């Protein structure tokens, strides 16, 4: 499925889908756009990483790429978006977030898939029982690549994992995606408002069919995008992914649900 087909499919689903949410999510405090460092692996100290793993041994890997996203959004939108969703997910539901991975399915997968498998194997060796590879680049190839790379890592049933888009589990009238239009612009307006330049779109007609000169796919962001739309979208996506992570952990045998490394210390662990 290419990007245009995905956007068209999302348009149909969003109108009629039921939200996969539970009462617990509704009781959570209103979400802010603060991205805490204590769930982001690159900022964590060893004792923090170990404590988080023992509390909930899940790791989230955000995937994206450098790609045109209109004149108003950053080129790294997809990975930035996925990373932001996953940080909010870890903040609410536990687990930790690996730094964004900008390699995508446009690269030669015969070389890239083994590299990703190596990454996932290293995360497994660190102690994690659940590995979720979450792409903000909404094309099927990105998910296929992630699942292919995960297959040998989860094959023995002692680790669970899957590849998915950030809105795969939350798709509804309040949670969807597009290309630099209503949804992706709203996400950035919420997560990184300083990176959005709506004035760059001007006030004339836009090409909203993924074609030049605008390369935008979806509803006109000048009319339909807002930080509140983005907040709700991020919130629903983050909660849905968090629930899936807990579900995957519970799907493992009871003896395989604990953080599997003795300690985050030089004699037991060194690097991912």
C-alpha cells in the first residue's frame, strides 16, 4: 500500500471506527507536550534504565525518515512524531524509548533488515520482553520491514513484539494520519509548536493530493489543524500502544515476563 492509498483508507476508517479505549485512559491526567527524559534511553542513567526494565520490560523503537512534509513542517516529521507518541506512552504506561531510527524501507532491505534484527537482538539481550517498532511513516513497507526484522527475535516465544504505525491501534474519528495535512500538522503543533511555520503555506490554493508544488495529502491544515487535535491524537495513540505492550507481555509464559538481565552494570551489560 502506498502513501496515497493509505491516506484514502484512513479517511474511510476514521469516519466509522470505534475507539479502542478503556475507562482507565479517560481517568488519566490531561496530556501535556512535555517529553520527559527519564523514559528516553539516551538520557537515562544505568540505575534508571534497570529500574524501568524491572517495572515493565518493554522497549519502544520509533521509526521514520527524512522526507518532504510540506513547507511548514520539519523533514524528520515521521520519526519525530513517532518518538513523541512513544515518550508519552512510556510516561503513562511504563517501558523505555529507544532513540529515533531514520532508516526506512526505501533502503536496500537485504542490508537493512539484518541491521534492525541486530538492534532488536541487542534490546532483547538487554533484558526486554516486549519490543514494539512503531513507524510514523505510514506505508506498508515500513511495517513489513520491522516485522521481518523482529521475526527471528521473537521466534522462541520468550519475547513478544510487532511493528505498527503510531495510529494502527487507535484509529478513529479522533485519531488518524495523513501526509503533512490535518493530522500530522496537528501532531507537530502539539508536540513541537516551534517547528511549525503555518505562514509558509500562504493563503492561496494548496495541492492536497500529494502532488507538487505542495506535496500535502489530506485536509487543508490551515483550516483543520490545531494543537488540541494533535493532543487528542497523540493521547489516544500513546494509550493504545501502551495497552498493547501490556497485552503482549501477558501473552508470554509467566516465567518469561521479567526483566531478563541480572544488572545494568559492566560485568553484565555494556551497550545496545
